[in-house]
C-alpha cells in the first residue's frame, strides 16, 4: 500500500435536533486523519472528539459498512455519497481527499425524505412504493420446482443488474426534481425481465408510479444525475424500460 | 462457579425414522381454523431472512402480525450482506447430492454438536426454499439453457450452492422483504421501523409481548400478542471488530434470557477465514470476502519467514500452499474453522505477510491464467471491486491479503424442535437460535436456515402453540406491561445518569480485545479465567465511567449503542464461562489443551456430546447449566477429516 500523509480537515456539517427544528451548518476541525480510514470512520473520530468536548455527536445512518445495506448516505461537497463513482459513503476512503480540504456534509434533501436528526432522513416512502406492487404475489408453499421456470441467462443478468439497487436514496438526493424514478424503475425493470413478473406486470407499473407521485417525489426530466450518483451503478436504461412498461400498461390495462 | 444440572430438556423431537420425523410432526400438529387465525396476534422482532419470511408467511395465513425492526426499513437487516450463496439438496448437477448428503455434510461440518432431527429437517426443506425464492423473482444465476446454476462451497464435495453473483443475501432478503411488503399492503402485517426491543413481557409463564424503544422520539412502547418470535441475529459484535453490521447486537436475546429463556452454546462462534485484514486502531468493522473465492483462489504464504519480495516476484517453488499441502482432498475448500486455524497457525509461526504480518495471500493468478480475467470478473467482479475500494490494491494483478475474522455465532437461545424457547410462546429463529449448525456452520447454510425457519417451520409450529394453549386475553393494559416498561426505562435512565468520561466505542473496543485474545480463535483455561475477571471489571468500569450525552427522549444513537454494550458486557461473561466449561475442542471452539498431535480439534464425545443450555438465576447468582444430550442414531461420530 502506498504511504500517505495524514490529513487536517475542516468539516462543515448539517446539525438539526429533530424534524421540527431549524437546522444549520456547523464547522469542526479534525486533525491527523489517516487516509486509510473510511468516510464513516472519519465521522466516528469526529464524534469521539465531540463527546470529549461535551457536544452531542453527529447523527448519521449506517449499518453494514460494506456497501450493501443502503443505510448510509450523505451529500459530500454537493455529491450524494461523495466523489467516487459507484461507491457508497461507507466505502469511500479518505485517501480520496486532500490535506486542508473543507468538506461539506449534508443529509439527503427531498421533501419526501424528511430529516429525522442531523444527517438522518426518513426514507419510508420507498417502502410504500414497494408495497404498491414491487413483488410477485406468490404465497409460501405455492411455488413449482425452481427449474420449472426457465430464465434465459441474459434475462437473468438484466434482471440482476436492476435488482442490485440498494435502496439508499442517492438517486433522489441527486435529482433536481427529487424524483425517485431510478429506484422505482429498478424494481419494475427487475420483475419485467423475468417470467415470474409477467402476470402483474401492468398493475405493477401503474400502481408503483401512482404511489411514487403521491409520496411527493418529482417527475423525471432525463438529466441522468441519478445514474451518476448511484452506488450500485443502476443504469437509466431501466427508466426507459419503466416508461415503456407504463405506456403499455396505460394503453392496455383493464381497469 | 456454576451449578450443573443433568436435565432432560424436552426437545420435542419426534420418534421414528429420521426421514419421516418432520412429516410425522406436521401430521400431529394442531391447526388453527381459518376463521380463527385473525383472532391471534403474533409479534415478530427483526426483519432479516428469518423475521421477514416468518412475518410474511404468517400474514398470508391470516394471522395479525406486528414486525418491529431497529432499521429504518426492513430491507436493511444484515442478512443482506451475505455474499456467496444458499445450499439446497436439489441434485440439479447430477453429482450425487441428496437430502441425506446435505444432512451428513452439515452434521459433520458442525463437528457433531447439533441435533440430528433438526439438521435433517433443514436439508429436507432446502429444495422448497429455492423454489419459493425463484417464484418470488429472485434472480439466481442461470445456465445458458435457462436452468439454475450452482457453485461449490467449503466442506462439500458436491455443487449445491445457488447464488446471485456475490449478492445472494441481498436478493434473498429483498425477496422476503417483497413478500412482507405485500402483506403490509394487504393489511395483515404492520411493520414498525426504528424500534428496538428492550424487554420481553411474560404473563402467567407465557411470552405475551415486548417493550420497545421508539428510536426516533425515545418513547417507550409496548405491544401485546399471543406469541413472540425473536429473529434478531447473532452476537458477533461482542468482539467489537467483526463482519457483522454495526447495529447487530445481543440485546433482545439477552433480555429474553434474563426473563427465562436458556442460552445455548454461547462459546460457539465462527471465525471466517477470508476477510480483509485489520489495519489501524480507528477501524470500525471487518469486511468479509465471500468463501466462494476459495473455489478459484489459492491460499499461500512464503516458505521462508519474513520473505520481503513482492508476492508476484515469489516463484512457485518458494510458496507454501498450506491448505493444499495439509488437506489434499478438500484443499482450499476445507470448512471455515479449519481454514481459519490454519491461517492463524502460519501467522503465529512467523510466516504471515503484509505490514502487520497477520495476513495470508489469496491468489487468483492460476485461475486467471486458465479461465481468463473476464471469467473471474463475471463470477466475483463485485468482490474484487470492494477489495480495491478498501485496500487500494488490484486483486487481478496481485494476490489479495486475507485474515480470519469473527463472522457468525452458532450459539443462541435454546429451542426445541418447534423452535420454541424455554419460555412458552417465545420462538427463536435464524442465527438467534442455536439449533442447526453445531459447533461450526458450513458456508451457504445460514441463508438456508433463516429461510427454512421462517417460511417452512414456524408457520406450522406457531399454529400448534396457539391452538393448544388456552391463552387468556392480554392487552397492553396488563400490569406486567407497565412493570416491564418501567424496568427498561430505568435502565436507560441509569446509563444517562453516569455521565462519566469514557465513550461507548472506547469501552466496546476494550471488550473486543479481551474477547478476541481470550475467547477467540483459540482458547485456554488460563486465558478464560482471566477473561472472566477482566469482563467483570470492565462492566463495573462501564457503570462508573460511561459518557452518554443528550436525552433519552430523543433520537440518540449513542444511547442505543450504550444499551447494547451494557448487554454485551453481561453476555460476554457467560460466553467465556461456557468456553471454560467445555473442556474439549469442537468446530469453532478450539481449546489449546485439547488437540491432536497434528493440531486439529479433539472432541470428547464421552463427556461433551451435549448442548450446554444456561439458565439465568439473577445478577448475583451463577447461571445454572442444563445439558441436552445429543443422541446420534443415524450418523457415526467420527473424527472430522478433510485430508
């Protein structure tokens, strides 16, 4: 591993006690940060420092710290999950920053994701979009033998590309309209490419879009910021597929 | 120290031939009439594979279900991080697999410390799990003809592992989560996110509800029901550094234990051989690299101590492929405990590599030469990417460095064949129970067990409990609820009242060091005795010096963390005591005093062929040890050999 110098940083962090209070940025100095730390480990160190100084630690969501659970995510210098392509906040390492940097850290900003505290937001709206149709209606015990449903390998690969969405919400944070179209599209596209998804295909597209809109997410205007921010590198081509699914369903669905 | 009682814990294992036991049991279980199911309320704690599958399946049956989770969404549970795959005895590869073989491999992999009947049932339902997941739209890897593909995992000579790239846990959890969301939309399941179970409410000897803290506003909430299902995962974070998510904890299980549920085999922990090595003091967690990598990667260290050459400059003849050397039959695919100990042995002997010398190489150069880099990228691309993000090294060009890390805990709350604990009405599923993996779990078996418990076992056995007990109506107004809630609240208040000088992380790290050094990959009586004293001292230190700021009636992550550490500090002592009491080596529990001349684990079937189930007797009294004898009628107890 190449040797790196330690970093001295200024962190400008969003502090907000709860959903009902006004928030503000506060500046903190952090010295001797090892470049081998992850971004969240750097925040851990900040919090230890705050506790020593008698200030309440910065609240931030995190769990697996290996890029798969989708719990973590903050906006770093204006970019959801920071500067690295295809990388969650927990997998971002401090070697990607320079000594003397000012790092601005904010929560996801979207009216559908109200702030809980500091950098923590409420993303339950995503669960409600899935409840609207992001499933196959099969009861436990009803399934035929696994190999009775043949799935061509390229279809499986396409479905898997979409199913890899971790539900973190970076797409919403990146979008100027706070649209959750990439999230919604990932689920619709995953199931639209598999025979199992076929029977409920039309209802799924219609209902998930309806819920998406009711929850207060904006419309998609094809700026592709979502794709650029997505740590799971979900392609906007899934939004194109969602649009096709939705149009077909609108034209042909039985009400 | 502790009182041992030879009890015949009633495991409710059906009689008759092994292959017929589950069918016989199901035939004899009482059923709840369709119209009556809606009169029952089941509380599910946790939303991982076991919790989500159980909550969804019970909702489909018509029960009213409340599912509480500490996460902001049920989809975040740590099952999501499982990478490699899920086992099932489908024999799609025509390589001789069968229910019997999966059963034998799992029993042997667990070093003959699990119940035959439970393990057989697990193997029996394994195929149904794959069918269920496929039907839900889980995108398992496929062959070009569209049939399901398999890979090989450690401890098996057949190819029976189903997988979704390196994200199998994610896809299975999202499948169970989607089934759960469907039931939420149908109105049968209510999911309560950001709630932490802090205690179990026991009324007239039966589990009738839980006390939770609402993590958003800090309010205490109580939920009453007819049965409680704990699906709360394992306790690996007692070691501070582990591959578990930061939020994984023992609190729900430990609180239930204090209310009367026996804790079984807490000393059985799994150290996973292929993790990214520890570097630096600030490190917050360890990252696993899927065991599936051992299919194509070869593990080695230099033959000469302190060889300073770059790994790519070390020629073939100067490398020691120690797993292939010691275990020619299984080679790099030996079970996890064997591979982990072999790595530790080489590093302790001074052959370790990297800056800390606590690492071994995992080398893909031969696989890349034979199959091409693209083929390896297709199989493991996301793992190589993750490795590079963390270490800044390219695993295609230079060997990866790996070292064992705490990964999974086989111990857990004691359950009978119905998955019911020693408290009637309290069922325990998945990693939180002790039941199926004995002293060591084989790769790709955790996902199998979580889903077997939730989809195919609990829907039957909970029904039997509800149909056979005449449970009185109990609501949250019952005095027991208030009483239990006051207990939970006062514990939080006592933590806040200390206002000392040490942070939770600081104390947790210290606990982790004690556990890793004294109760980790290898253990001895002297170290364990010392651990018992050190843990007790550290617990006192916690209650004297802990520093948690802020209020109990607000979103307060540090307070949540402090509560979990307080429980780990109680639990750790039981873990060390169990390890001390088990005077043999078995699977992941390696006692230095009990090993063969070749350094392999040496069991003592004469004296330790039992489950150690510990009963809580109050803070000032030692636990009582109950032993459930393990009866092997179908497999012969042999010394595990992977040579």
